């Protein structure tokens, strides 16, 4: 589970590190699915390539629009490259709004009571 914690309307970025222990290049197609998948994004695109014996990180961004916790799933489905298929990877994405920052403050004067 990857947890995104921040203020309402703030954008939180988390990195997912992927390692390739094999001697072949791995290619994954990343997809966000679930109830609140629209609130999450992959800014560097949906294709992830990992060179042999290397590692890479993908950024996942979340922007909160509501106070309720958001949930989605990050699916990394391997593409066959040279006959090599890797396991499908699944990550649960959850958010929590910790505080609310006001966007603006207005001062008003009005009478408390009128006849």
C-alpha cells in the first residue's frame, strides 16, 4: 500500500522503485484503476522500461479534491519483449487529508439585528 497524505487540494508525489534482476529488459504498461483513479496520475507516462540488472522509479501523483479518503490500484502489466514476460505488479493507493488550508479569507461587516 502506498499512502498519500497532505492538505486538501494539494498535490502529493510518491515514487515507486522497480528493480529488474534478470538479464533481459523488462517493459511494463502502467494503468490506474478503481473508484478514485481519476485523482491519481502518472506524469512520466504509462510505459516503464527497466534495463537488465538495473532499477528505475516511477512517480505517482495524487491531488485531493474531497475530504473522503481516495482509493485506487496501480497495475503494472508486463509487455512481452523478446519472449520475456514478467509478473504483473499491483499496488494499492490510498489517501488521507490531514488538514485544510484556506484559499482566501474574507472580512465582512453586517448588523446583527435589524428592526
